[in-house]
C-alpha cells in the first residue's frame, strides 16, 4: 500500500477554494469566508491562510477590497492554458533537449489514467513515458502521457522518434483538436524502486504526484498525464498551479 504524504497546508487551502469556485459553492461576486473562519476550518495558522489567499488573488480567482474582505471573481480566463505552459514539460517541451524517452506504444490503461480519461481500467490506450532533466538539478519530472488510440493515430506519439515540439502542440496540429483546459489532482507519496532510480532520489524521499486530464471545451478528457516530481527539487509555488 502506498504511503500518502500530505501536501502543504496552503496548497490544500488553494485547491479547496479553487474547487469551490468552480463548482459554484463560492459564486462570482460572493464574499469568501474570513481568515478566521478558514483558520478554523483547515486547522492552519493565519500566515498560511494569508499566503493561500494571496496566491489566489495573484492568479485572478479572487479580489481583495480593503476594509470589506475578499470577493470571488471566478475561474480566470485561460487559467488552464497558462498553467500548462508554465508547469509541465511532458506536455509542452520540445523532446530534443533535456528529455529522455523511456517507452512509447499501446498499453492497457492503468487505473489512474483510466479515471482521468473517463475509461474503464484496462482499455487500450497509447502511452508515452519521458523523464526530463535540468542541468545542475538532475531529473525534475517523470511523466507518462496517455491518449485514446483514435487521437494518437497518425501523430507518431506511439513511436520511438522524438517529437520536435510539445506534445499538445504536436497532437493539436495533426488532429485539428483544441485543448481548452486541464483538471488536476495533486498529492504526494513515496516512489517505488524504479521511480526512485529514474528520478535519482531515495525510496524514502516523497515525490509529488500530479494527475492531469486535458479536456476540450465541452469538458471531454482527450489526454491524461501522470506526473511524478521530486519534491526537494521544486519550489512548491513552481510545482502547484498557484501563481
């Protein structure tokens, strides 16, 4: 059984508030709970709550009005696209530099990928697994992208040749699809022996996990990515989609 490592408390607060804004619990124009209420709900210190709220403000989810409180603006336009461009090399980076292709081809969808794609576990999908390294830091991202076979057909994603452009751009240009937004599930755990070797960490070092569903404008998931990131090599503000 994997050992779950709780993410930082400010990340929990940001993710919770973003989810409540998106599901309508906090509709645009409404006032957020006070700092005191959030401190009580999440069992966090006031500085942690303030940091989370400031990150939400910076990203355009909320607005702060002196003497009145904090108000919901809604989900920022293009937020998912900005997060992809800023965060995830497996989706966006040219494969010719700083990237090693580990495997590509058809596989049965593992449970996490199946959930992200809205498929039954074991359904045949096309997978592409890569590790990305940064000079002086070493490996910073281990990720596997999973595509429905009809989307992967004719793209070369299931082949051994490197892609001379980011995965999303490569697929979009060849299949004439438009990726609109990303949903994310973030947690942490300990790596298995193979993952630890690929990321050059100890098996006792926690890694961040990010499960992405890349969707079209109707909300249909077209592509899933399961990412592992060595926590000690990332400033959390650069890993989580917060700022």
